[in-house]
C-alpha cells in the first residue's frame, strides 16, 4: 500500500540539498558523522581535481601509465567495496570498518605526500582502493541506526557535506600548491614528451622534501576525522539521547505523519544490537 505522505507537496526548502545542513547540530551523533565525512572527503575531493595532472607533470607518468593507473585503481576499488567491505562489516562491525578505512586513507595520502618515485604512487594507489570503503561504511552505519522515516534526511545531510567538499577541496588543494610554488597547468595537445621539459617547476620533487604538500595536509585532515570517528558510538544509548531533533523538524513534517498525543517521540538514531 502506498503511504499517504507520498502525495504530499514538497517545499523549496525540502528540495534544497544544502538546507538539511542547518539541522546538523540538532543531533550529536549526526554531527559527529558529518564532521567525519567533511574532514575525510575534503582532501579526497581536492585530490580528484589535481591528482592526475600531478602524476603527469610532477611524477612524469606517461598518458598510458595514467590510464593504466585509473583502470587498476578502479578495479581494486570495486573489489574493496564489494567483497572486502562485506567481510569487514560482518567481522569487525560498522564503526571499526570506518576507522580502518580512515587509517588506509591517512596512509595513502601520506604516501602521496612523501612519495617521489612512480612505484610509490602505484603502491599508494592500492592503499587508496582500500580507503574507498569509508563512505559506504558510513552510509551503512546511518542506514542501520537512523529512524525509518528519517533515512533520507540524514543521507541528505551527508550528501550536502560531500557537495560542500566538492567545492572547497579543489580550491584548497590549488591554494596549497600555489603556496609551495607547484604550478599544475593543462597539458598541451602535442606529442612532445613531458620528460624532456627541464624547467624548474618540473623538477620540484627533486628540490623539495615534500613532493606533494596538499596530500600531506589531507593526511592531517583525515587524522582529525579518525579522532572524531572514535567518539561515534557503535550502539546509541536511548536513555542519553534528546528528542530535540524531532521537535526541530516537527514543524516541517506532513500532517499525515503526525504522531498521536500519547505516542513517545524517538531520537533520530536508534539503538541497534546488530
């Protein structure tokens, strides 16, 4: 049977993916999850915008090597997010899987930051595939603990955080590259070999202790995310939770979903013994 709320009209506030960010602080567990997602996805979003130019111009990867790197990383990520993630979720639980994924991400970014040889990038790429389990594990944690009628709201908050990072991450990485005088430019559409270019900016890695400064900054950001994630409870305690989030959102709920006068209000995230 179709729920009565399906026919309810939605407002512009409900359609705005960033409007839900205003409610992040209303629930302590959701706040911890959102901070973890922000600190961990910010360097990831910045990395996507500049990493392959970094491989070409600084690490001297050929176009074929970059294509092979993307293919191998994609295959390993699929394996990590299907087989490995499923095994980890059953064996060590949601929270520990998140912590493990953040640990892999710290190692990956630190390796990118200090690595100065192509083989180091390949090894760090394998670690990056394992770090891709973090966000699916976060989504699984929310799905298991969020109230049934608030799943979309919490997932919308996380998606809004990721959208914010997609804008801030590339700008942050570009700024850090600029501070350390690393200039990543669009490659010319010619057949010339980048390895023959002897300009100082292309030999940056030989004159610097840290070849990839933004990646090292990203490792520090993910380390903070790991520390925040330590405070996310595996099982929420109902006796210590407040119903303020529901009260805050009660004014935006549909009349058909109103609770009965004697019905107790429940927190956003519920206890789970799974």
